[in-house]
């Protein structure tokens, strides 16, 4: 059963990566505004319909094996309802910028994760928005957009499956996967 879960997560990451790569060449990335998470305005429209994202994810193939995590690129944590990077995140993201400048041929996939609260479709959209927020920050710091891709696994890629606040906090993150030739 554990392998089925991992295969499912791999399929979702691959689908999100394919969606991100398909949209990178011609569609500009939307910008999102920060709002209080308890208000209706807190959830701007996703770049695509959440149902369409889930449909594509379910039909996906596993991601390329050459996208792997790197110990130097630590996960970025998010508060519940948070989609934008904060000033507190800049130190960690600046380390990603330095690493990418030191490895100019590396391509980085930013994978957005959420906790298990909310619908699957909403969580997929929130994960994508988190990844896009990070991508935007990195591009503003001089990283070429072609070296970045975004993906979302929503709540499907949990590192902790207990129904506690502390466990859910561990799952609200963005992860960096690297393809380095």
C-alpha cells in the first residue's frame, strides 16, 4: 500500500510538472495578492481549473527519475492559508538563488504541498500558488524562468499523516527537486 501511495504522489508531481512546462512557454504567470485566509477574497482564481488540474494529475506518468531533492535546498514552510513568500522566507530563498547561480545548468522543480484540510482540488490550487510565488521571487532575483518549473501535489505528498496541528504544519511546504546534467 505504501508503494501505491508513492506511485500516486509521483504521478501527481509528474502531471503538475507537465502542466507547468506546457504553460511556461506562452502564458504569463498570474500574480496573486495576499489576503486574510478567513475571507472569501483570500483565494484568487487558480491559473487553471482545480478540477482540470486533478484530471491531468490522474492521467500522468511518473516524473523523470533525474529530478531529485538536494540537501542544500531545504523545504520552505507555509502557515495555514499562506500562499505568498514572506520577508522571513527571503534568507532561505536567497540560498536557493546562490545555489542556482553556482550550478548554472541545473533545472529546479518547485513542488507545492498542503495539509489535509480542504478539498483535494483546492489543495492542488494552493500548492500551485505557493510554488508560483517562489518561482516569482527567484525570477525577480535573476534566475532564468526556463530553469524553473512549478508543480503541486496538494495534500497527497504528506510527510506526516497524523491529524494534529503540528503534523499538518510539516505538510504545508514547498520542496525543491533538481535535474542537474
